[in-house]
C-alpha cells in the first residue's frame, strides 16, 4: 500500500485551484521508518507527503483546534478515521464544506513490531464512509468480532481482572495525552478539568485514574471508532483499547448492532431518542 | 454558616410504626449544621406547618428539611409554609422516609430507622447547597384542542365553548357522533340514543366558538402547557365542503359497493358516502381505498352528476397548524375481536354475532330496519342466547379487567329483543351481574321480570350446529348441571378495549398509557381527569371502559379543568429547569436529540470576547423545559445544570452517606 503519489497529486491540484488553506497528511520521520502527521500551508512542501502502511495516526484529530476549524482543510483519512470524521460532522464540530476529504481504502497499517495492527485485523470498515475523493478499491464492510483481548479477559476470575485493571490504572500519570489525541474529545471544557468534578480529583492515585479513565471511556462509548490514537499517544503504554472495546461489544449486543460513525447523521447509541425505542422496562 | 431545621413526621403509624422517630431526631441533632430537629405527629397539619414557620423565624434557618412522605404528596404544602415565613420556598428539601423507608422495610425496623437517618443526612447535605429559585411566568394561549368527536369530545367541546373559550375539535372519521351514534336505545331509561345525541352534534357544528375539523388526525404536538402547537392532517375527502350542499346524488349514483363499517359491515355503503343520515357535517367523502376513479382513473360518475362541481379528484392531504393551550383526549373505544373463541365456532357459524352488530340490527335506522335477523337465512330469531364476558375477565384469551358496560347493555338487548320480537325468548349466560349505578339494578330486574329472560349463571363451553340451529352447551352453576340451549342466534357481549391507535397517540402527545393501551390518569382517585403532562386531560373510554353518564360527567370535568387553566392571562411555572453555560458548550447538539420536549435550540455566540467570528451553542427554551434532566446526563462537558439538582447538591448527597 503506497499511495504517496496520488496524495501528492491531489494536494497540488487542491492548492493550485485554491480550494484549501491547509493540507494534513503524513511525513516520513527523520530517524526511523515511522511517520508523523504533517500539516502544510506551502505547496512547496507537497513532495514530502507520503502514505504507506506506516501511516498510523488518525488525522481527524487535527480538525479540533480553532484555527483549523475555520479554515479549508484537505485531509487524508483511512476507514476508521473517516468514521471519526463522520461523527465530528454529525456533532457539528466540522463544517462539511470546510474539509476536502481524501479517503483511502485501507489495507491495514503496521504496529511498532512491524506486524499488522490488532485493530486492523479486527477492522469492520476499511473503506472511507465519507470522502470527496477515494483512493484504492473498496472491499466493503466486514463482520464484527468481539476483540480477542476482551474475550480472553472474560475467561478470567473477577478478582484477577480487578487486579489487572488496578495495575493498569496505577501506571497512569494523568497526562491526558489520550484525551488530546482523540478526535472525538473536543469539548470546550472537559468534565475532568472542572472544579465541580470532585469525584475525579485525586490525581496520581489509581482510584483517581480509574475514575478519570472510566468517565472518559464512557463519554466515548458508542462513539469510539477504534483508531487507537489514544494508545499510540500514551507514554505509559496502557492498553486503553480494553475499555473502549468492552463498551463497544456491550453496545453492539444491546443496541441493535450499533457501530460508531458508520452512517451519516448517526449520533451514537446513547444520543438518540426515537418513538420506536422499546420502553417496556419503564414502570 | 448554614442553619438547617429538620422536621420529622410520624404520619400517624405510617412512619412511626416502623421507624423509631425519636431516635432519628436525636441522630439528626448530631449533624453540625442542624440547629433544630423536631418530631411531630402530622407535620402537614396546620399546627405542624405553624411549627415550621415559627422555627424558621426563631432559629433564623437558612434551609428546611421535612422528613415525611413523598414530595409528590406535600412538597407544595411545605413550600408554601416556607414562603409564608418569608423564606424562599425552594430552600425546602424533603426526605421521603415513608415510601422509601417505613413502607418498604416494614419487616426490619432497625434497618428502616437507619435508612431514615441516612435519608435525612442526605437531605440536609443537599439543602445546604440549595439556592433561592423564583417561579417563571409564561403566557397562555386560550384555545383548547379536543381529540375525538364522540359523546365525550362533543360534551367537552360544548362545555368549553360555552365558557367562550375557542375549541378545535378533531375527528378521525367523516362525521362526529362516535360509538353513541351507532346505539339504538340507551340504558337504564331506554331513550333513543340518536335522538339525544344529534341535537348536541348540531350544536357543535353551529357553535361560534367551535371549529370542527372532521376526517383529520393529530400528527404532531409541540410545546408545553398553555403554549402548545399542534399539527393536524386533514385527510383528502375529494369533496369541496364549502360548495357541497349534501344533496346525496353522488352517493346514489356511485356504482362501487363496500362493507359499511358504521353498520358493522352488515350491509353495504358506496365508495362516496356519508356514514349515516344524521351525520355532522352532512357532506360525503370519497373512500380512496375503493373509489375506481382514484384507483384506476376510470368512472368519475359522481363528478358528472354533482351540480355544484364539488368533487375534486386531485385533492391531497393538507396539514394545518393551530396554537392551543390545552388538550382533551377523547378517542373512545373499540370492541374486542372474539376470534380466539374457536370452541364457539366464531367465524365458522354465521349466526354468532357481536353485541354491536345486534345493536345495529335492532336500531330503527339500521340495516334491517330494526328487526333482528339471522345472518345465515334472514329469518327472525325466536331463541336468542346472549353470552357475557367475551374477552373481558378472561386472562387466558382476552383481558383481565371487567369492561363495565356489558351487563347493562345485555339486559337492554334482552328488553329490546322482547320489544321487537314479542314471542322470542332470551337466554343470558353470565358470570356475575354488575349493575352498580343509578337505576341500574332496577333495569336488570326489569329485564328479568318484564321480558322473562332466562339468566343462567355459568360459562358456555361449546357451540355446535344442529340442523339450522346452534346448540349452546354451558354450565348452570346454580343447579350444578350442564345445560344445552337450542338457539337461533347467539350474541357475544365482547369486551371494550382501547383503540389500537392509542399508544401511538399517547407517545405523540407525550402522555403515558397502561398495558391495555388506555391513557393513564395522573392519580387514580384525586386526579382522574388530568394526565401526568400538564394541560392534557382525559375524557371517556380513552382512560377506561365507561358508560354514557360517566363519560359525559368526565367530559364536563375536563371542561372545568380547561376553564380553570385559562382563568388567568399567565401561568406560573416551576423554576427547576435546565440552564446552559455556553462557555462550556462545545455545540455537539446531542442534548437537542435527547430532549423529549424539543426544549433546546441552537444560538450563535461570539467565539471570544469582542470576536466577530461566531460559534454555535445550545440554548434552553425555559418555557418548554420540564426539568427532566436528560440533557444534563448526556452533556459530556457538564455545561448543563438543572436548577434544584446541581452537581454540587447531588455530590453533597452522596458524600453525606
């Protein structure tokens, strides 16, 4: 999978036609074969743009800041990234006319060890769900499977699981990198930063971290698209996907097989109210 | 420093029988902020309230906790006591130690006492964070909407309109009149149903304060008490009512014949029809499902013969809007379909009919000109068996409740049968005879004595055919024997059920309904006319099975409620509603999708102080907000606060235990 040429062509075309102010893509890292997000305003830098199976980050995150929100942006998205972008569009965080979306039919990206990443192995939607221009051949939606780690955890005893999570939360340093790296954590003022949120205080204790991470994952329940930007950003290398994948599997089972961001104007499982919702549990 | 007063109620033995009230008071006194804690037999009584008022003044209290029954019972009472003592009424907090403790933990008195103390600790902690709130005043639109044009809707509309309040009456079918128009004579006085109903129907049509919209349905209701906006879909009638004179030529000439639902499908009507001769408005409509012109584009005979040119095949459904302040729901009832009674041969034997079919037959204006006949051969029946409780009081096949009117109308049917066919005999199989009502027991006696109807106590187990007769086998429990009756005609007293559209309508209007589909009243005894949604009232069988006198009484009660609501120009509204801190709002608009009252809209605010760039945030319409708190729960950035239930208050409560 190497779409660098196509992306460079599209970027030059967009700048030439004055359709965009910014272009967000990937650039080769200077010290190893990994890539970093790359935001350009000058067409002279276009040759540096690349896209291979090392283009791991979710670039939709770069639409969050105020200065990009109000500019016309050209953006490279993979299948999962496009689902996040879809939710950002639905939740009025991005204006559709402000973003030119280059959707990639993704063949899966690699993890640090050079293997196909877990979320790519389990990917349900490799094709972009929203785009202006598509690169590659779409392969369609795939069957949903419960995450392998979640299945393994479910076989363990409750105490064992509790100890395992305790050890995870102990290592959280509350740097909030997970939040900043998530394209769907765009709140003007995060609940974890508010004075009234006394329950989340207690900074670097494991219970403080538990409250913070649990709250955070519940705010992403039914919205998380499994791009794993948070895990890539975490300096403590916490397996944050466990929280999200657990929520996802419960929601898939109980909310009519709901998967986040797959459809236009779908707000996620918890944010809908419909007359046809079952209400037989209400007294 | 907070100074809290705690008042613990015995509620007679209701609370004190289980909870150790003096111990609870001692426990409350240990809380640092509590300046005074008193027990009293009935805090809601006048001396009890006086005690609160005195304590507020003497101890300079900053908030009050009443530990008593549910806030649904007496929150208003105690709020008033606070404001009488010069205190903001919203500084009151109620600890519900009756429903939440003494009633539910009767077997464990110690635990109940501990729980009561915990509930008081929580209430004290919350009350310290309570803020002064002030009632909101909203304007009122003085127009009522009545849904359903049966006797309930007619009576409610007339009573409201007589108080010079404009009414919009919406009826689903082409004419008002409802079920009562189908009846022949009514119990217990045997006066002719149509003779007493049609003058009221005409009054509705000619009343200057009533706007009658027939052949239409309510499709949307938005807003809140005093300020609702309703959308009404006028179904295409294909007849221009403004020019139609109701001459009836079109109905005569129409070649299409379809079953007549007004006569319970016993005879046929045309595809262009008025439901019955006394219909109001007396203008025909075209049944689009059967009209050949509308289906195949051929025919149009009615249009050719119409002198006024009133027929317009291009007419389409029209949606109209009205601003209203209150709603009366009067959707009436349906009858239970007796198909599950296979052992009776329902569906196989033509001579088994339902009570309403019999009613149409004995009606002078009915399909058989007032003479009951056997559907199989058209002969006049001599032996008629009436079977009561078909579907009602039947958990296995039908519904559990008693449909209330069947005992009475079956007695009436026996009398009517005797009047129309004097040499006939009526056999009535019954479970109980329920005749509670003015003149009702006497009426049943009259059926038993005057017409010599044979009342047989017991259920029918089987009906089978023998020649052209139906053999009805049942039990006579009074003699303890199986009896068989040879019948020419069998009439099933089928149960009254809620119209099948009721749940959909209830959801559309935002009122609750029970498992049978009947609309739920706010309180079964003390608020039988109101729904839980302010400004929406119930009349007639939409709430539960009722006879005509009860229905009319309830309809008039609705009118009194509507008039009371519209007595002033503005209404006071509870201030416990949501507010949005738009600094924190990220504009995701999820609160808008979860709000069941459409109370949240968007607004544009500057990006920063003095900035020319704008951003979109959410905004609460305080008139519409009911304070349910859905938006508060859904808001991730905690930008929404519900007055009276702030995060600080709730966290205080949690921390207190």
